[in-house]
C-alpha cells in the first residue's frame, strides 16, 4: 500500500479485483476495508467510530469490527475521512459529534 489509498472494484466478467483509483495517504489506519460488506446503520442507536471512506453516495464508518455505511444525503456537513465521531439520527437527518480518539470508544 506504500502509504497510499487504493480503491479496487471487482470486474463483473472476470471476477478479478482491479485498481480503479490510487489516492494520497489519509489519516485512516492502513489495512483492508471491505466496503461491500458494510451495512446500513440502525438509526435508533448511535454509531461510534472512525470514518474510513466517503464516496458519491455513502460515508463509511468503522464501528468495532463492522463497517456501517451512512447515506451521504442524510448529512448537512459530512465529517472528513480519518476523523472519529458519533453519528445520531433524528427525523431522518444525521448529526455528528466529534470524539477525540478511537481508544475512548467502548468497542
């Protein structure tokens, strides 16, 4: 990975994974994040964790060992990748409370 963020998609015909984007380093911990396995959040409870990726439609958050994908349209001002926060929903809109670090979270 060499300090870069590599976005891959699976080719529907060959089923091989292909690099679609190579982006500069972010403050997200290096590793593999399987965004295709992310689930929509339970909007009745808060989601705590680091925001690991943002695309055209979703904001992905690492919540413990699971990934949650929040609809980007629910945010007035979505948080930056690499930041840590608590997402709560009220009347269909998401609000983010900034948290200092992942270590303080009860994971």
